[in-house]
């Protein structure tokens, strides 16, 4: 699995680890990201299928 770890997101967002973890959990629960643990690290990547479906639904709703 490719993706980025919480530490990388934290550095880029300049937010605390707990804040990033909370946001990533919300995105994961919504099905927009997938995660995989490697030891103490959790890596996240986008769920392309879910994002495509969400964008299609939004497009339909806005028309």
C-alpha cells in the first residue's frame, strides 16, 4: 500500500498528531480514505472509488 503517514500530514498541516488522527478517522469512517498500519505508523491513502462516487453524486445533486 502506498500512502502517507500521520507524521507527514501533521508536519504539512502544522496541527497536533491527535487533531490529525481525529480528522483522518472521520475521513476513514466516511470511506474517503483507507489506512494500513506498519508497526507504530499508520499510512493513509485516498479511496479513489469512494471519491469518484461522491463527486458523481454531488454533480447530480447540483444539476
